[in-house]
C-alpha cells in the first residue's frame, strides 16, 4: 500500500475516554430525566450535538453543549491513554504525517494528548470543522486535504462502525480496533485488530513494506 498519512480517531483509539464520557452523559441524562443507557449508546460515533438531537430533539442544542463543555473541562485531566496508543503514534510518526480525526473539539484533543506526552498532531480535524460528522466522509476528506495527499494514501484507525464507514466512504484504508465494539460489528473495515499494540505492529509492517518498495524502485 502507498500509505503516506496515518489518521487516528481519538476516543476509544488514543484515549480511554469511556469512563469519563459515561459519567458526563449520565449526569446530563439525569438532568433531563432521560434513560442514561439509551443516551450513552447514542453518543458512539456521533458528535455531541448530533447525540443530543437524536435523544432529545426538543432541547436547545447550543445551551446543552455549553453545559457539557463546562463539565468536560473539569474532568478532562481524568482521560487516560489507551494501552498501546503511544506505540501506535510513534509508528505513525515514521510516515510523512500523522493526525487525528475526531468528533471532539480540536482543542480538547490537543490538550489530552500533549498532557500525556504525545506531540500535537500534524493534521487535526475536530468535530466542528465539517458540516457533517461521521459516518459522512467529510471529516476524512478534509483531513486528506490538510495533509496534502489523496485520501487513498491515508490509513484511518477507528473503533466504531460510523468511523469505519466515514473512512471507507472517503476512500481511505480503514483499520478497526475492537476496543469499543465487537469485531463482528466492525466487519466493514479493511482490517480489524484486537488492540492498539496490534495497530502499532501493523503500521510498522506497512512502513517497512513501503521502504522496501521504494528501494526496489530506485534500484
């Protein structure tokens, strides 16, 4: 594969965000007398505004986002890295560029990653950067434009069916990691791996193959 750019989803891929997100959305659900489990299930693969619209379309979304953002600021130091995430980013940094494509804000992604010693992504697409979020191809198409490469030269690492669909629709290679969903629910991906350590090894293998191909072409 002619892979030049590696793009990661944030939550469930680089960040172990489930405990914090569950706590925040449960508090929001209780505030509005909604079923916490139903609300939390609606957040996967969606931007917060879309999740709110799906479960409580009668609410004023900008006001709810302000409430959630304030709660998130108080909690964001509680986000942990996913096991193997640092190794996967180190492998991705051997390519021409690496980045993050997330439904969260770009500022939140940068803060959480740099707090754990991960450099700020070279390419970063946040949840408000496109008119449509995942599963639309728009986030990954924008990422490829910002990286300056065709989307076919990008590998996307995702943990949700919506993320996989977004990457595939954009023409990127989709690698799924079964950290949030079972492997069977991620069957649309080009590859499905068990953990981020496996992703790191695969990226190193792809990089090694690219080096060998380049040496062969110049020989």
